[in-house]
């Protein structure tokens, strides 16, 4: 079987060279896309390489707001006399 696949490799290469395959960019989910797909042959083995790109939508990220401290509610005084 391995020799049959190895002998068919030139024919398969020629066939695949004439075809184009379209992978949807959001094949996995909306936040993970596929970049730089590759198809290679190594010593009778076929390798499919996919690079995942993790992204987040701008509307999903809450803008950072600097905290505001309101000390007006702490209007009480604390007095310590001489005895402590």
C-alpha cells in the first residue's frame, strides 16, 4: 500500500497543483481564524499545516476606566486624646 501511494505521488501532486481549496477564515469559531495553510509531502507522509490566529472583537473588550475614589462619605473625625 505504501509503495502504491508513493508511486501515485506525482499524479496526486499534479492534480492538487491544478486545484484550489478554500478554507473559511473562521472555520473553528469567530475568535479563532486560520492563517497560512500549507500542504507538504515528506517521505510518503502528507502534512497539513494550519496557523491559528486568536483575536477578539473590539466590542467584546470593555474600555479601561480609571477608578474614582469618593471620600466624601468619610466625614467623621477620629480624635485621640492624650491617654490614647
